[in-house]
């Protein structure tokens, strides 16, 4: 669904609503009072990242089926801040490339996802240079004593998916409890070529328990989440890619990838202000098991991040103004180890770890942000933030112990101009930074594209300035959003070759501040009611980037998505049946950087354009039982999302059953 001034463009299975409140400003605000470009969607998908696939301004990359990463305005990974109920998901080992960690948030616990496209840097600080992906979880609230539940079962043919997802909530208006969980298993993916690519199947499990207490002036919750993918194959390492005659590895699994999250929040409403206090702990396990092609040794890695967070804020409103001010502190400690075991005798040898074991990253920030109404037609917003980032890198056999610290100022400003009841103009400008993390400074080991990364402890922060202008139009029958933007990215950290190779033929690379980029584009969406039962929805995204490397070398920016979008027709056949037909599309992308050309996931001649067609039927058997039948990629198109590690799924039949009770 597309969120804009006072409206929500519904997805294929939801009704259009007139108003929505979002928390993109770190406090609940009606969306028509936010100048930033914001998209909102439900998360009714097996993997959380799949819910973002058709959103305005968002492009999804998959290196392997169990994972997915959002690309927003040409940026990805650690250049996009990911949060869960306001607390950081980004940790010290978040890659600047696509990352898999958003897929470790239990989708059964999620109410919606808010995507801020732009640089709300006064509120979020480092990493929020391309945008913010904010996951909002479901809270169990009741007006009277009661209970409710939901059970969802899914099957599909393209990936042989079998999923069971359930939730149960009970309590009263003062105290409530919620439990949810899911189990997912998939097989090898069938692509449009008719082949099943393997091994690409994976399993995933998740669970969540929450206690929620509220009174007239106070709210308190304690939330526990856990998700794990026990053994997910890194498919692009296991099959020969573009420019390769053989794969890089005989075996490569994330085994396991897991996330554990404990979060407590206390809210207290005073006469004119609201106080919020958050405490959270997150552990991410990013373990790996691999055997290089033709090798006689199996490698085991353990990589763990323990992230502790504290956040406190005060917010309020008076007259024509609203405001929020706050402080936050995060500390992340890293454990990393690596051993090799002989395949024949079983003898083990300790090897250098991927990250310097015992390293840590701390960051603190203080911020203030406010909005001011200048009469009935103009709303101004703005804020400023002071951030401090400290990185302590432990000594390794290649590098001595070292420290990195930076204090930086960031800020943003926005404006909304209401031309009339239907037309609204917006503008935003932001300047921010991304401090190098432990992944940037200290990574040692294999990277995709037959590369081997060595550490560089002399990096500096990246700097970003972003400007966008938008138009929002709304009548009873038509809703439109159009945003144009430009982003200037300086001192960008990029991977460059040292000109050397490892004994097994991998190019030795190192991260350096060697790039600047200008990225600009257009994000557009519309929702047109053709009649009481027929509506048309559309999304179009376009981005173009140019970068300058050391030596004044100019080339297209890395991993920029092609022109892409969706056109969907919804038909409400009755109160119980809704039919949808959708065409997704992407143009070819042959504007490649040298790094893109050398990436085995990308055709050096460019990624071909494609069109797919889907048909979905939602049928409500009763108030408590519904099912969805979907025929996806009807034309059995063979295609790939630009930069992904394998082709997308081919023709697919899926069935989803949903049972609810109160």
C-alpha cells in the first residue's frame, strides 16, 4: 500500500482508508502532516522482505531465497536504517551490500512496515542516509475482556512452500498477552526456465511473546522475539554465475542465521507531554559452513552481535506546533571465530576470524525535531541531531588494535503547502552521515564475485545530502503521489582491488573512501476508483546514478535498479469475493559499474527487462474463514531482479487459508 497525504493506496487484498497514523516521526502523527515520502504496507508474507516488493520507491534484491534486502533511492544495506518498534536492527556487522537480517524479524508478529524514503537524519542519525524501514509489531489490546486468534496455512508450487503461522491474544482493557509463531519449509526454486535451482530450499522458524499493560496515563510492554533459519544455502556461491564456468564453492550455508530480541517500553502521558523509555537487547547469529570448490577442508564460522539499546524521548504539542526531543545510546559487541576441519581425518585448524573478535561499536545521539503550522496552508518541519560513534577494533594477526571515533551533526527540514483541498506540495532537504562500522573497518574473508576482503582501519564517515520535491493529489476517485529526488553521496566507502590475488585465485579487495555518487530519480503511485467495484493501482520507480572513483574515473553507480513498477486491477465481485490482476515489470539495466560487470550475479551485458502477470482471488467463506488462490507468473517468464543471486520464481500456484476467531 502507498501512504500519502491523508490516504493509503491499498494493496491487492485490503480496502482503501482515508487516514492513517504513522510513527515515522518517532511519535504518532497523521500522515498528511508529514512532508517526507512514506510508504506503508501490511506484512502478510512468509518472509518480511517480500511485503515490500511492490511498494513505491522500494526495490527488492535476493542473494538467496531465504533472504531479501530493500534498495531505496539506489542505496541498500547499512545505508538504510532498519528498526523494529523504533529500536535499531542495524548492527556493527551490517554490510554496505544487501543484508539478510530483515528476514529474521517474525512476520507473524508484524502489524505493518513503514518506509521513509529520504534522509530523516535528525531523528535517526547514522545509517539513515537513504531511508528508514520501520517494522511496527502487533500489540494485544482489548476494550473488554476477551480473546482472539488467527491461523494461516500456505502452500505453493514454485518453491514447494509449506507454512503454518498462528497467533493468540487474550486479556482485558488493562492487561493483555500475545503469542505467535510460524514454521516454514521450502524446496528448490522452480524458475521460468522450468528447472529447479538447487540447493535453494530452506527452513525458518519464529516465535513471539508479549505482555501489554495500559491505563489512562501509562502503557508498558515487554516483547520477546526469536527467529532462525537453521541452514540456508548461499545459492550464488553454489552455482556458476555470469562469467563463470564453475561455482565458487562445493558447500556454502548460513548455518544458522538467527535473531533473538528482548524489548521493553514504558510510556507515560503527562498533561502536555508524553515520555517514552525503551530498553532493548538484540542478538544476531550469522554463522556459516562452507567448502571451497575442490577443497579438502570444511570451514566453520561463528559471528555474533550483541546489541544493547537505550532510548528516551519527550514529545508534545501546543497550539500550531508539535515537537519531540530525545537521547539514545547503543553498544554492540562482536564475537567472531573461524576454524577449518579436515574432511578426511577431522583435524581442526584455527583460522583468522571474519571480524576482529572482541571488537565493539558504541553510538550516542541527542536530537530535537518539530513541526509548525503557518496558517491553514503551510506546515514547516525540521530538526537537528548530534551523534557520537566510537569503534574499538581488537588486534588481529594482520592489524593492531585500533580505535575510530567521530562526532557529527545532521539535520533535515521539510515543508507542506496545501494548494487546495485536493492538491498538496511537499519538499524535503536533509544532510547526514554514515559512520564506518566493524564490517567496513575490519572484515577479513571471502566476498561475492570471487573477492577476498582485507581490513582497512583508516576509513572516514560517508556524507550524504538529499533533496526531494513531491506532489500529492486526492479526490474521492483519484489519489496520486509523485516525488522527484536527488541524492549526493560523498566519501562513499567502496570495495577496490589491491591488484593482488589469494592462492586460490580470488581478487584481494579493501574498503576505502574512494567514491562519490549523484543519484536521482522519480517515485510515483496512483489509485483510481473506476466504479464502486473496480479500481486501478499503479507504481513506477526510476533511479539513475553516476559515481566518481579515484583518479577521476566516472561510471554508472553500483547496483542501481532499472525502471520498474506494477499495474493492478481490482474487482470486488461481491462482499465475499475480490479478484485482482497485476502486471509487474522492469526495464533492462545495462548501465553497469565496473564492479557490477565483475559481479557473477549480474550479466555483464546487463540484466534483461521483463514482464510478469498474476491473478489472485480472495474468497471469504464466512466472517472467520477465508482463502486466497493465486496464479503467479502466468506466462512462466524467466527473469531476474537486477543484482539478485538467482532467477525469480517461475509459474506458481499458491493457496492460503486464514481462520480467525474472537
